[in-house]
C-alpha cells in the first residue's frame, strides 16, 4: 500500500482549516493540522511532511518562524493569503481556498518550483 503524502496545514481559522483539510484529503493527502505557529513547529519535530500550507496576513511574524523551518527542512509549501508573503519565502501564494489542494499537490509532485 502506498503511503499518502503528509501535509502540514497551519491555519488560524477553524472553518477555513476544516474546508482546506477536506479538499486536501480528497486530493489524497494525510493532513496534520496546527492552529498556531508553536503547534506547527512541534508537528515539524513529530512528523515528516511532503508539503505544507500556511496562512499569512500582514504582520504575521510568527509564520516566518514556520516558513524558515520548512525551508530548512526542504519542505515545499503554499501560502494561503490575500497579501504577498515575504519574498525570502520563495513560496507560491494562493488566495482562493478552493485552489489550495491542487496547488500543494502539484508542488509536491514537482519540488523546487514555487
């Protein structure tokens, strides 16, 4: 049996997180959720991830810690945001939650291309 790609989902809004998790699971992912940066960093110690989705908003400094750790680990990630994340993240930014699952699944299949 083939193992499902494990995706870290960092989203502060429970309703949005649930919506995104459903789409990711339908796309064939094993989703591990976190609702704040500290929890996400703990998850990165506990599990190995194929990819990640992190929410971002203006002034979300705690997300930078998570993005930097994902970069260090070589985990590709998609940013769910209406504003552009910091350029150093070199991450794909997707505003439409209905497009997140397809974007992250495409990203983990072709690593190295944000």
